[in-house]
C-alpha cells in the first residue's frame, strides 16, 4: 500500500456538471511539498469517479491526514455523507475539511458529523501544513491557529489565522490534475486574486475574506504573467479561464494591473484565449478592447437583476443603466457574455419580476443570440452561509432547515404560488425531456466552445 503523509480530496458530487481543477487543493499541495510533506491529490470529479470509486481509491492508499474540500454549499449533504464513508475505511486517519461554507458552518458540521476531526477556518495553506506536521509526529494540534474541533462535548475555535497578505509570496499551485483537465476541456484555470471589493448581500466571498484580513487582494501583473508563461511553455496551455471572483478589481491600480497583464500577453506573443469574471462597473471599452487583443473571448458578468429596487436590496452598488451600458460595450466588442442573474428573491413583487423580464427583453436586442449564455428563468436567491441574506432571513424567521438543507418562502403570497407552480411544472417537463434526450453534463456556453480545439497532452 502506497503511503502519503496527506491525501487532498476533491469529492464527487452527482449534480456537478463540468469538473475543473481544484486550485485550492493545488495551492495547499504546493505549501505541503515546500515543507517536505508528501501529498497526493485525488480529484474524483475530474477522474469521473462516483462515491464508491472514490472510496475505493482512497482505501488503497495509506495516510495520516485527509483533507476534503467542500467547494459548494449545495453539495454539502452529499459530500458529508462521502466523508462519513471515508472514515469507515480510514478509521485512524485524521479528517479535516475546508472551504468558505465549512468556515461559516463549522459548529453545525462538527456537531452533526463525527467523521470530521477538524475544520480549517479561513485560508487553508498554512493551517494544513501545521496540522499535517502535528498529526504526522503525533503531537497536540489544538493550539494551531485557524481550526475548529470538538472537546468535552463542545466546539473549540482556536485563534484566528490572518490571511496571507502578499499573494506574490504564494508558490504556484501544483498542477497534478492539469493533464486530466486538458484532456477533458482543453484549458487551464488560474486565480490571480482573492476576494472582491464589492459588498453584495447574497455573496459569501467578501465576508469570508474580510474576516481574516483585506477583503480583496491581487497578485501583481508580473507574478500572473510568470504563471501564464509556465503554463504556456511547459504545459502547452493555450486556453485559460481566470476563476477570480473579480478579475478587473474596481480601482485605478487594479485596472492598470489588468492592462499590464493584457500587454504582457501581447508582448510575449502568446496565442491565448482567455475568459474572465467581473462586475458591470469594471467594463470599460478601451480596457476590454485591449483584453480582447490579448485573447479575451468571454466574460461572466455579475448583472443579477434588471430591477433597480432589487439591485439596491442586493447592495450591488450598480444601476440598471450601468448593466445595460456594460452589455452594450461587450456586444460592440463582439464578446460572449454569460450573465449572473437572480430572477426571484424572497422580497420580490410582481412589478420587480416584470422589470426583470423587461430587462431581459432589452438584453436580447443588445447582445447577439450566439454571444449570450442562457439565463435560467427560475433562478432563486440562495441564502448562503455567512451572507447578509442568510442573517436577514434568520432574523426574520424566514430561514427554514439547516445550512445543509434550507428553504424559504416569498413574502408575496402570489409570487410564492406562482414560483412553486411554475417550478414544479418545469421540473416535470425537464424530467419528461430527459427520457428522450441523451444526458449531457457539459455547459457548452461557458466551459465549452474554446477556439483551440485540438487535444493537448502534457
């Protein structure tokens, strides 16, 4: 049986469509190896493993510490069951979990799932190294910063670990699973910043990062270009998806950084296709024209609503006019747009719903059909752990259930009836269509559709 000090596991989730590299585990692996700790990354989604296959792979390896990522709160119930199964085959191994959701729900998870020994609170790189060193040597780990654990029937949270301020000090993430990603999707992912400068009430990113330091940190343009050069020259990567919550950044210095990255790609003669995520107030024609010259083809844009009242309720700090202006610029540059859009929220009324529908009609006139990703007409606000929305719903007795399985009703009873009726009807139609339509987990509008279609090998 092969031994590793640490196994880092990206767990299976049956509802996950396209699986991507888990760069969070890649960064943790880089920190562990820098400390001479042996580590194996097991990525179930990229390998196409279900729960049974993933457990079989884990059972064949010997280890002291198993770290499991919970990247999506919607996947928590399934992943937590998976962790329980891991403990059955690895009874002596210490299991720790991490991510935004476990950070906020640490007490709940430790109370409900005895298979979890510790939870990493906040960024996990330094915490995992210190935890691994203690577990490997059989030393006490209860004084390590940034963890939660059970003790004498209660939950103990240790001293907060500050976030890593200078992201240029981070080693580049280990790319153990990049070959799988390239064979499946023909692109690599990168993270050039952490957090976001905005204050959206429904987003868990800002409360997560601001709890441990600055809510938004960026790598320098030079550091980003070094990683791009590594991917381009050593791995043959020609397509890159930047998975930052916000690639542009909002400030003058942040826009200058984006400009330098674009100019660096052009100056080096890299033939790249790139994709980014940003807010509407980051979209400037001159900057995005330069990014397009550097290879930008698609933009994930945080629109969220076509109703000003809803935008204000969401604390978007943006206007409907800004939403439309951003779309007009991207359409003029012939860039593909995938919109973040929340059609329904708990306080919605029919006037706001009508404004959303009217807005989407305007969007259809601005953006060519082939340049627009689909908008799910029944998208519903999620009260994610740690968000203002979650706190508001709990304070007003709207929140039902737990963070693992929650629900809420709409204030407007007519909206509530309408949503439930249409949602039930749509599920029946989708279920009927699936009987006659081959199953596909690939979102061709965003993950697919790359310019470079040839398969790449490491």
